[in-house]
C-alpha cells in the first residue's frame, strides 16, 4: 500500500489503529510532560492512511461505518487521548465537507486529506455570550470572503493543512470557512495552558483580513434545518475519547499495582494482587469501564442504523437520547476511573515519574467540553415530556 493511501477494508483500518496505538503509547506521558504537539504521531497516522478512512469509498476513502470509525478513535485514545482529540475536528469537519461543501472545496480538501492532510478547527472564542455565538465574521467581497476574528482552543490547527473557522456571515448565519494553513493574515499560537490534554496544544488562531475564495464557505446552518445525526456523531467521538481515557487509566493502573504496589501490613498475603479487598475494588472499577465500552459500541451501532434507515424526527431524537445517556456515563467513568486507581496503587503512584496523573487531568479537561447536566436535562425532558432534544452540533 502506498504511503498515505487509506486502508481498503475495515479490518485493515482497525489493524493500523492498533499498530499505531502500540507505537504511540510509550511516548504519551513524555509528550504530556513536555506539552509537545504530537507531530511525529500525526505523521505516522497520516502515513498509515487513517486520515481518509471516513471518506466515502466512491470518493477515494475507506468508507468506514460510524461504528468502525469510532473504534479507530477509541483505540488511539487509549494510546494517547491528546492525539485522538486532535483527530476529532478532522473527522467531524470531513463530514461537513462531504455533505455541505461546494464541489470545488470538496475536491480540494478531499485530495489533500487522501494525501495525508489534517483538518484543524478554529471554533471557540472567549468573551462571547456562549460557545455558538461567534464574533468572527465572514464578509463577502466580490468572489472572495474576508474573515476576521480571534479564536481559542484551536485543536489541530498547528498541524493542519486546512483550518475550519466558525463565523457568522452577513446575514448572521453560522458558517464555517475553510482556510489554508499558510493563508496570509492567519496567525497561530501554541498558547495552551490547560492542565490536561496538554499535547493537543490547542492554542489561539487570529485572523486579520484573511481572504479565501467564496467557495470555501460551508453553510453550517443548513445541517440543522432538518433531522440530522451530525450532533450525535460529534458527541460519540468525544465519548470514544472519554472511554479511551478510562481504559488507559485502568490498564496503566493495573500494571502499576502488579509491578509496584505492596499489600497492606495488616494483611496476610505476599502480593497486593492476592489481597481480597483489592481484587473486589479493582473489579468494581473495571466493571464500570467495560459496561461503558459496551454502551459506546451500542450507541455507535444505533447511529449506523439511523443513517441506514434515513434520519427522521423520531429516530434522531431516540439517537440523541441514547447518546446523551452514554455521554453522561462515559464522562463520570473517565474521571472516576482515573481517580480511583490511585486508591489501590498507593502513594508511590503519585510520583510524576510515572505520569499516571495525566489520565485524571485528561479526563477532567476533556469531559468539560459540554456540560453533562444538559445531557441529563434533555434526556429527562424527552422521556418525561416527549420533548425532543434540540438540533444543534452537540446533540
């Protein structure tokens, strides 16, 4: 297979994800400690062709189902959740390109992606009323648009070929403008100071009179004019990352307990792994992770079922409700697991040399992307009052 060529089958894509995951995992703690962009990791992913696995087969990609793509993301998240999060906007925005972009933009972006190019995002802003009320503007000027604004949390932008910039057009509608990484007037910075997901280096993007062809504007507002699975797809990728963090914390915690932890002096066993209370408690922790992994797999399967049947008001509402439930559980389990393993591992596990704290920091940071309380509200309102979850990028 040529370099950057997408795998031809789902089995090959999953095998590539497992192989790359095994390569990434040993360096994850070091990248986190150094707050280092995962350039080598992303280069390996690009070379494997995984950046093109969600592109439809008829357009040159692998054409993975949503469930298969989410498993690829989960595998990579176990290895390094920062790398997996850097891929999140890539796969979400690819969906927007395939479904909403002009023929000209679709052809250009897909050509670059299939050659190993990454799509980054410049969505969030500080100081606005809420996350989906951007002050960034896209103003038409002849056959071009002029983009001005300041973004934060621009995940993937530093490593991207294309950057998708959320803006409002002259009619106040939400659009996303695809800007080449080397566009004049675009300034990117790695000023990312969060205590978690540090290797994403999701810093700032400043756009000063950035000009691109008018065909680079994607009418994002159209995605939510009718029944859609777009929000559920986005949320399921976030869930896959949370579930991956939980699994990584569980496995790294288990390895530390086996190799380094000691039994309590009041016990009569020689090894901590023979201490009954440790076995019971670890079983409780592991059980939550296993159940959440199964819930993610079922929700991903449901997403594919809705796509196959054709989205309508009823099945997309059911899908959103299921995804909300899994999101709530995955967020809790990621934080709990990355915290609870220390209870069994002991004081020595807090030594920075082992890097186990990164799992809690990553879980605590990533699960804040959108409030779980609103997932619970929409789920309860749907089940009790038959009020469908609203159509937006997060439902």
